[in-house]
């Protein structure tokens, strides 16, 4: 409440009054008001006399008030109040008529009865109405809840639809990736074997060009396995990637270059070129590959052999074309000065022998087709026996004698050099153990070790195990390594050689003189002996001996505290010169060819028999062998 100055009067909580009015039950006030009016009219009729028309108005007002109470007071509580008032009115009127003898109340006796009947019908209507309304509201709420659920479902479906679209996109990308992986070589990113074969099949079955002519070139890298084994797989992979990029940049846009696997590639020449143009094209690629590649600051020599097959002359399927190109490639390896070969009938007749090498090699060890021969080595000054170089030979009942130059590359390509080398070393040690009782002098068994074997982590434990099992001392074993080993990581190479030296095994460098670029590494390694390449020995007979490089090689070896052995000595002129230059040891046909086991044993027996025979000691070792042969 406020005064005239619009200030609130103290003591009144206006907020609570407002809240009470807002919370008030409006039907209750309506019912209360109607009841008071209804009772007021009743009292007026009892104690006062009114004209008939006024009484009729009062009756109508009572009926309307009863209806209002029934409707506005709530369909349950209002109805009961209205019934109570009209019952009260009925008994009041009855009392006024029969007790008080108020005859003008006769009309009023019918009003409550009529009103009760009317409001009862109204009440029944409201009960049914409210029931229907409740059902409708309940259904409406159900529909509202269902609508909410449908709305939520719609939102969820939209989200799921978005997820499905995203999943479909991922699946599509994965399919593209899988397709890429299925047809692309991951290392070089070139088409793989499967894609090359598919492309060849498409060209062969093409209906657009029924008279199509094309060529397939099979490319094989020479000596790649040696690079891979000495430099490591990482360098090998980088080399393959560099070669792939180099070839891809050089080929014609219409041609397809792919990698078949390992160090093998294939080139589909889709253009109808003549043989001369194909040869010129392939030769350009070969010349391109002949240049050294710089891989991680190392210059690596690269060379490749190409075999070419033509469609439809050489085959009607992709398999036949690749097979013919592969065979032609093997022929190209035998003609390295050319470097490529076309497949022809000559290749068809010559190549089965090579194929047989590859096929029979796996069974050769099991069938004991390999055997060892021993080429003697002598001290140049005394002509006393130094030892033997152990050489491997292969005699096949089907192929006959197979040259080591043919089967050693097969062993390397098949990854069998470790197993093959283990067999050789074991056989050499067992042979030495047998001759110890026959020839009780310290001699050396010199075994060739490839770079593949030497750099293999299982090599040293295998060597140690063989020496322990055979009882052979390491001081009687010498390992010959080639200059290609210098391409291996220096730390790893030094480590393995030092471990071998701990077993007293001697290390010899074979074919010394091929390259002078490794001299700096040579003097850092524990090398005991250098073996001068036969090429320089052959040249002694044809050159001025005063300035021959062999003298410098001998002097260089001695300056590094290494003994020097000359290979391939075949004439007395060569021997005399080498002896004059203080070459330590001699090996060659002048002193004897590689000996089979039986001749090998007879030589040792003769040397024991005539060890005090000065006449024999003055003869060449070759003459001793000839004497053995005569006996």
C-alpha cells in the first residue's frame, strides 16, 4: 500500500499479497459468492413477501446460481455444493410451507427439484466430457511424446546418415588404396607384376587394334645382390628407387615400366617399332644405367641386362612373352659387351641348359654332386708347400661338369650362399683333419668367402662352431675375400674381421690390383696376405720387367706388413721375376692344377717320402705331380 507520496506503508508485505492472489483458487471464490447470494435470496423469500413475478425472478436466479456453481465450482465439488444448496432449499421451503404455513412458498418447492435434475444432467455431461477430454489429452501427450521420439529419431537418422556418408567415403578411399596397393610396387611406386600382366593381357585381347605389335623388355640388374648384401638393404632400396626414377624419366610416355620383384623390371613398348629402333631404344636405356649412381655419398656402379620378346612372334600370352624375355635376358648376361638380346630360336635351344642349372641346383647339395679340389701353394724361395686353395666343382649326372662362374651366381641369387659356404668350410676342415696324420706339418687351407657370407650375422658363430666340431685350429685356415667387400660399412667389416682374427684365422685379399681406390681402407683392416691378380702376372711375359707394376705391388704389400702371393703363375719367366722381387708365395699351373682328393693325398705322400731328397726338392712341384701321375 502506498501513500500520496508514492511511498510504501510500513508493515505491509506487498509481494506476499500478490503471490497469494496469484495462487488463489478462483473456482472457490466463485462458489462461495454464489452460495452467499443463493442463501440471501432464500432468506428473503422466507421472511418477506414478494409479488409472484419477483419470486419467479428469484427462482430463476437460484437456478442460474446452481448452474454457475456446478460449472464454475469444478465438476465434482461444484456439483456437490449445488446439490447441497438445492436440497437445503427444498427442505427449507418444505418447512416454510408446512410448518410456517407460508402458502406462497408452494412454487418454490418445485425449483430445487427441477434444479437438481438439470444440474445432474449437466454434471453427467461434464463427467463424460472430462473423461473424453482426459483421453484426448492423454492421446495428445502420447502423440506429443511420439512426435518428440520421431524428432529425436529423425535427428539420429540424420546423424547416422552423415556417419554412413562418412563411412562410404572411407570405404571408397580404402578401396582406392587397396587398388593402389594391389597394382603398384610400394618401394618404387611403379606398376607391379600384376598390373604389368593385366596390361599385357589387355593389349593381347584388344579388339580396337586386332593387328597390334608390341615388345616386352625384361630388365635385370647385374650384381645388385652383392650391393644389397655389402651395403645393406637400406642402400639397396635407395638404389632401386633411383634406378626406377631414372628409367621412368627416360622412357617414352606411351610405354609402361614396372617392377616384377627384387632387382627385376619389365618395360612394355606399346609402339610398333622395328627391331632396329627397339635395339636403339634399349641401348640408350642401358647406357643411361651404366653411369654410377650417387647414393648417400657413395658412388655405386650400375649395370643391367635386357632381354626382349616380341608380340605376336614370340608368344600369344603375357606369361609366354615374359618367359621369352627372361630367357633372352640370360643370354644378354653372357654377352655383356652388348647388354641386350632379342628372343630367338637360338635362345630357345641354348637356354634350357641355364634353366637346368637353376632347377637342379637345389638338389645338388642333397645328392652330393658338389666336390672340392685343391690347388697347391708354395713358398717362392724354398718351394716348400704352403697349403692349398679350396675350390668348388659341380658334376651333375644330367648337366655334366658345371663351371663355377655359372652356379655361384645361382647360389647368390637364390640366397643359398650361406648354406653353400657352410658346406664348403665344413668339407675343407674335415679334409684337413684327415691329412694331419698323413702330413704332420702346418699347412693352410685357403677358403673363398663371399661378401654375402662375411656380412651375414650368422657367419661368425657358424665358423666357430665348425672349428669346434672338426677340431681344426684357426691358424690352419685362411679366408680369401674380394675387393668388393670394401663397399660394406667399414665398422661392421672391421668388427667381423677382428673376430675372425681372434680365432687365429688368416685373412687374404684376393685379386689385388683391380682397384687402387680402396688402399686407404686396406691398411686399416687386419689383412695378412694379398693375392696379386692373374692379369698382372700374365703381363710379365709381355712387358718390360724393369718397371712392371707387380714389383710395386709386392713392395706395397710388404710395407703394410702383409705377405704377397702371386696367382696364375704359368711360366718360369714369371716365377723367376716374382722370386727376384721377393714375392712370398706362388700359385698356378706351373706348380700344379687343382687336384682331386685322390691326387691331393698322393702329393702329400710324395712330399713326405722325398722330404730329404734334395734331387726332388730341386724339381718343380709340377714335376713332382707328374712323377705321381706316372706312378
